[in-house]
C-alpha cells in the first residue's frame, strides 16, 4: 500500500488530535535504532517534511528540558522498556492510543466504524513499509508471542516520560523511525 503525505497527515490528525500525543517520524541513521528514538524525543525533523502532532511542543517545561515530556534515559534503559509486537497488534495499539487508558473502548468517541478507523491506522503504518518492526512499552501479552491482547482488564507499561502513565508505539523501517505516544496524566 502506497501512502501520500495528505492521507498520512489526515489519518494522524484524525486519530490523535483529541489525545495528548507525540506523533513524529525521524530518519533512521543508526543500526541500533534506539539512538534514532532518542533523536525523535529531541524532535529531529521529519525526513519527508510531513507533519506529526506534538502537543508539548510549546510547553514551558521544554525550556529546562528540550525533550519534555520525555525523561532523559540511556539507550539501554529505553531498550529494556520496549518489546517487539506484530503488525496486527501495532494497528490495534494505534487505535488504543487515541485517548487515555490505552484501550480500544476509546473508539466509541468516533463516528466511523471500527473498520474505517483500522483503515486509517493501516494508512499510518503503510508509510513504513511491509518489513517494518514494531515496538511498544505496553505490556498486554496476547496468546501468541509478539501479540497484544486488548480484552484483558489488567495491563502494564514502562513509562518513558515525566508522567506516571504514557503508552506508545515505535515503528522501525530501514530508512525511518516513527513514534506514536500518548501521555495520560498531563
């Protein structure tokens, strides 16, 4: 699936504009993509010039910490907080990140059907190609390795921000790294 700038930006804006998001893409410059995640947290420019969402961009706290709302972490710390998931789980996670709580019940606030919303999530993921890898700080283990189960009531996550709850998805392709994050107790 090929995706153009207008379609991708519209999908990002529609799904995440009512959350407290940080949705951005940066270039993949390192074999160890965690270094590219650190660059994304520092707001490296999108290599294609496409617009993401950054609700904290104008926050006064950024004067003291340019990576706000992310906390400063070593690459090893970040690496230990992420786990790889499959594409289907990544698609569901994008939908769960549309509001607080990291749950698919967030979809009730939309007028579109779940399938229409999933099509938008697929549009977002299409930018990164069919061979992208997906990583998250969310712990909702599914029945199969690398899957997430959004039907379970209890779940965990490993925060990467200054807030007590943040959930996200990192998409890693050969040329780009995307980051889709939501902060729940801002």
